[in-house]
C-alpha cells in the first residue's frame, strides 16, 4: 500500500506534468510531448496497480469488502 505522502506526491507530480504537457503541446517537438505523456501514464498506472494489488491481497487473506475464497480459480 502506498503511503498517503507518496500517493499525494505522485499526484502532485502528475499535475505538474499535465501542466508541462499543456504548454509543451504548443511549443515543443512531438517527442517531448510523447515522453511527458508516458510519465503521466506511468504514474497513473503505478497508483492504480498498487490499489489493485492491495485488493487482491485482501481477498487472498480473506479480509476486506471482497473477502472470500478464490475457489478453484488458481488451483
């Protein structure tokens, strides 16, 4: 689980990158825009993947809202 400080910092960085992308779209070469977009995507994926892994671990341990057995899915 990402700590609140890490998640907030990542979201702040994502916001700054979005601002940079806004300005670079008007003035910079396409590869600059592409690279900034990739960084935004990776930050977003990191946050969402971490949340997904947390849910899967909770389910596997029988905790949380989605508690229950996996059945034969992984057998």
